[in-house]
């Protein structure tokens, strides 16, 4: 089983390499459409982006794009680039597909405006007013994207920029900035940066995407007679809550060849069919740490005897689709006993899932989660608009077919 490169790390590697002085080497980038949107935007801003190399323009060399920057379906692209472009002497407009334009970009507008930037939404327009000044910003909801946008703006701002998190989120931006020579100070729920004159080029091997691996971990644990080996998975501690929960629930998952690459923890994972699973509860900070994996976790809950609860995940309403509604609809159509709530689901199992026609709502993670449910179901499952998986994992269905 070969995973796509980690999507979150791929976005950040491209953006930060695009701001570095000189050539960076990046191997294992995600081939998904979201990351291609980031690469396209960086080219429009003056960076030279090739297959495994990026020539950055330097922190002072970002040029004005000839038109709006198309971020496609990628909220990471839009929010992180907003942090960079807010500090430029020109106005940039960032746009995307219909799904992206509905997502809450006021979350980056507010802190960037507090830093002295011109920022407005909708549509998202930033920049044209300098200089920026550092602020202390307390995130109202956990968001690695908003945290990263503020930190990136902080590289251009006078004084210190600090972000305080209500719950721990992935720290890929902080690790990468440190590797590029930035003094990033993290303590507890607070992270700080100062104005920076230069980013050193990076040479990085992007690990396999843990969020992509989550679908195969659930499949390997639930399909009888399974043994699944997944090499080179990124197991950053700020991303591994899902992995630990599966183990606590009874999934048979072993890690080997554990090492650090480019500041990121990496391991090979081996999954065997689980024999004794028990229900679980997810809420609060735990939900924030595994927000991208909750959909396939809901699928797992349908096969576990007892009542499982997932709460604290209201953020799922404002992702690429309303993921709470989408999974309740899809799994319900397949015979699951699932009750949606404002911030998650209650799921009673085990259920004998049956094949059905279900909707992805154009959301790649919904499509992949329902595909894993289909693997566990009797009969054929048809997923409308299944091609949306190209956004993050173009090889997903080929790999799924190879396991059947």
C-alpha cells in the first residue's frame, strides 16, 4: 500500500519554498488537485515550480499576479496564501470553486485586519497596505490553517506575532519554519514568531498522508483475514490522535522503522483484522485533532457492538460539504443506525450494511469514507461524483480495487 504525500505538508512545503531564497528540493509531494492549485498560485506569484524543485522569490520578491488566484477546492491554499499576500504592497484576490467560496474566510480576515492589513471577504481580497504589526491572537476555534496564516503574516510584521490555540492543531508550519531558520517559539498553547528577513531553502521528503492512511487502517481492521502494510506514514504527534484511538478501541496496528525526517515523525504501519472492538467517545480537543479522520471513524463505529459518540466536531458543517449531514445520509441509506447532532453523531452497532446509491456531495473525504463502507457492505454501492477523490488521492479507487 503506497500513500500519497501528506497533503498538509505538501501545501506548506510549496508555499515556504516559494518564499525562500534559492532552490528547494521537495520529494513525495501529493499529486492531488488541491496541491496542484497551490503550485499554480505560486507560479502566478513568481516562483518557479518544477516536479521536485522550487525556486523561491524571497520574502521580498512576491509579484502581483495578473488576475485572481484560483485556489480550486483548497481552503489550505486560500488561507495560507492570504497570510503571505496580506503583507504585500498590492491587492490580491483569491477565488476558488463554488464549495470553497462558501467556506468561512472571515476567520483569516479578522486577525489579518488586526495586524493592519487590508482584508475583506467575500470575495477574499488582501494586501495593499503596509507595514503590518505583530499581534497576540487567540483562535476562537481550533484551526491549523488560520494559525498558519497568522504566523506567515507575522514573518513580515514588525514585532512579535503570537497565536494562542484553544486545542492543539497540527504543527507542520512551525516545524518547517524552524527548519528554514526561523526562530519559532512554542510553549503550551502559544506559538510566536518575529519578523524575518530570509527563509533558507529546504530539502524535504514528504511522508505518506496519515489522513489518507486512516481509510486503509479502518478497512484493514474490519475486513476479515486482512494484513495490510503501509510504509512511510507521517505520524506527527499532533496528527496521531486517530491512530491512538483506533488502538484503544481494539484495532491491531503496529508501528515499525520509526524515525524522523525533516522534523516530521515517520513510521511503517501494519494492520491486522481486529478481533475484539469496543465503542468509543470522541469530543472536544480530541475531535479537533482528528477532524479529517472522523468520517471514516463513523464508518468504523457502524461495525462495533454498542453505542459510539462523536461530538465537538461542529467544524464539519463548514468543510467541503456539510460532512455531518453527508455521512448521516450516506450511512443511513446503507442501513447504519446513525443519528446526526449539531456537532457529530451517535452510532449504534453493529449494522449489516447493504449496498446503496449514495452521494459524495462533491467532497473527497465523504466519497472515500462511503467507499470503505461499501467495502464492508453486502451488494454494490454506487457513489455519485466519486471522481472528487482526485482532490486529495488520485489513486484511491485503484488501490481499493486491488484490495477487493
